[in-house]
C-alpha cells in the first residue's frame, strides 16, 4: 500500500469524547500555630491567595480562633504550588506556618 492510498481496513474507529472531566478541586487549608505573626498570615493570604485585605484578615482570624480555615480552592497542581509557596515563605522568614490540602 503506497503512502497515498487510503487504508480501508484496520482503522481504529474511536468516537471522539464530547465531554471532558472538570479538573478535581482541592481546598488549601491554613493551620494555626502560636508563633507566626498575624500580619505575616494576612500578607500570605493577600499575595499568594489574592484575597482583599478585609477578607485576608477575616480568614487569618478564623484560623487563629478555630484552628484552620480554607484559603482557597484550586485544581490539584495549583493547590500544591500554593501550599509549597506558603510553607517556603514562612520557613524563609523563620515561622512555622503550615498549610495543607484536601479534595473537595
Ligand atoms: N496564632 C497566631 C498568633 O497568635 C496567628 C496565626 C494565624 C498563625 C493564622 C497561623 O495560620 C495562622 N500570632
């Protein structure tokens, strides 16, 4: 069979997918500790999680008073990067701030 001859046998006929799954979403959760300054947590929420100042303060206080709070909900790899960036920034500043993620 030459290159130009269309093949009439052996073709794999697959129906193209008409719908794609939505990416799975993950909650990024900030955890309380006794040492990370409140202002640092607010700054993290503003810079990494793109919260407005009042919302960043509200979330920080929820972590402070209740032990944890959701900082945002993202696809897996985005959530993973935000957790890593949060913990790295805190470590560089000498604070024990921890973040984790859980499937929505
Ligand atoms: N509990 C800390 C303090 O009193 C503040 C804090 C808030 C720490 C939120 C971590 O995720 C956190 N300085």
